C-alpha cells in the first residue's frame, strides 16, 4: 500500500503552541514544532511517531495526505490534562522529473507554515522501529542525519534514564551541514550532553562546513575516521545498528563501511548478516 492510500485510524485534534526555525537561513529549513494534545485517550512517548493529516483537497484524487513525524520530546502537563509533543520537521521540496518544476512537499510545508494557535488533526501514536535490546551489555551503533536525530535522542534517554546502568558501548554518528545545524543537540533543549559523562557513550558529530558539502558527506567522514572501531564492534554478536534520517544516509554509510570492509561486496555481505540476525534497523525517508 502506498503512503497516499493508507487508511487513517482514529484521529484527534492538536493545537500548535510553538514553531521555531532551528537551522540558519541559507540551509535547509528545519523547524521545532510543539503541539498540545488535550485528548485524554492519546498518550505518547518520545521515539514514537504521530501522523499529521493535511486537510484536502489533494492532487491526483487522493483521499488523504498523512505523513509521520517522530516525537522528539513529550511533556505531560502537571495535572496530566494535556501532553505537549515536539517534532523536528524538515521543509521538503521535490523536482518533477517530467516538467522539471519544483513542488513543495505537502505535509512538511503544511506543518512548517502552520501558526501558533492553529488546530490540526493527528493520528497514532505509532511504535518506534527501534527496539532496545533486552541485554544491557549490548553495543549500540546509531547513525543519522538531520531530523533523524529525533528517534536517537529518545533512545539514548531511555537506555541511560528509564532503563539505567547500560554496560554496552554506545556510539552516535550524526552528520550536519554546519555547526549551527547541531543547535538542536547543543542548546538548552539538548539532553544528549548529559550523557557525555557516561563511560560507554561517545557521539561523533560530522560537520560539513563548506557550502557544497552535504550532511551525508560529513557523516561519511566521521564514520571513516572511526571505521575500524565500528567495524570491530559490528563483528561482535551483541552489537545492534540503528539508522535514521534521509535516504542518502544509507549510501553515505555504505561508502564509509565498504572502505573498511575491503570492498562493496564484503560490506554488503556483512550488512546482510546484521539484517538476518535482527541486528540492523532503519528508519529512512525522502
Ligand atoms: C516513521 C517515520 C518518521 C518520520 N519522522 C520524520 C521527522 O521526525 N521529521 C521529518 O522531517 N520527517 C520525518 N519523516 C518523513 C515524513 O513523514 C515525510 O515523508 C516528509 O516530511 C515529506 O512529506 P511531505 O508530505 O512534505 O512530502 P510529499 O508531498 O509526500 O513528498 C515527499 C517526497 O516524495 C517524493 N515525491 C512525492 N511526489 C512526487 C512526485 N509527483 N514526483 C516526484 N517525487 C515525488 C519527493 O521525493 C518528495 O520529497 C518520517 C517518516 C517516517 C516513515
């Protein structure tokens, strides 16, 4: 079933309370958008996603346009009457192959243009594709770009706070276009810095820095710099790999890992083994 044909489950209303751009003007626009949900039966946790339903009419006679966004933060109000969820939304555009014209992505532009006070319809919650391994000695390798940081923030908080005492090694590789794009990780909203003291946690932020270099190249370089360690970890049966963000994240990782594996074929075989053994999960979107 395609994204557009999906039948919507129960939906409820959410009100936008905040919308702020977190990337600099000359870069892709990513906004942090906060929604207040006052429907008592809807309860969310970070790392899950919600569906945002865009009001029609839609092109090509599509009945619905619903797209999913990961909950980066969730705060239940003091008396439990409402929950505030924060989303990180990248404003998408695509080029029509036939006409060559540039079209705005429907849901991401709807969300990025929405103003505080506006009510929207949401569905879900939907489960995170990333399952925390039961064994606290498991090693975790997280690889992401852009808004793909949202499920990892939730994941890292979960293992160090809710679960506690994580013994396995945790590595986060995150590619960004500029230091400014790392804002979400570094400002007062950022809880990842809380874990830099954990002996098992290391984060590697690749920053492109140059105008024509994308976040995926920055990610590739930061994996290459640490490829031996990552490759070594992947050979261990208790290492799990998680990937999130734009589809190009996958190609960038393949390039970096093919080098250390010795060839594209060797990396392909190693990755297939990880998938077969249930040690590879990904959440990729265009
Ligand atoms: C579980 C999950 C979690 C996600 N979390 C996030 C998140 O936290 N933040 C985030 O920003 N995104 C997230 N996404 C991606 C998000 O759901 C949307 O896919 C994204 O915002 C684009 O949706 P859109 O409606 O704006 O664009 P659409 O209008 O659906 O277009 C999307 C893309 O489809 C292609 N496309 C569509 N129509 C055409 C056409 N006619 N011709 C050529 N190409 C076309 C283009 O590549 C375009 O960029 C997530 C996706 C999933 C599955």
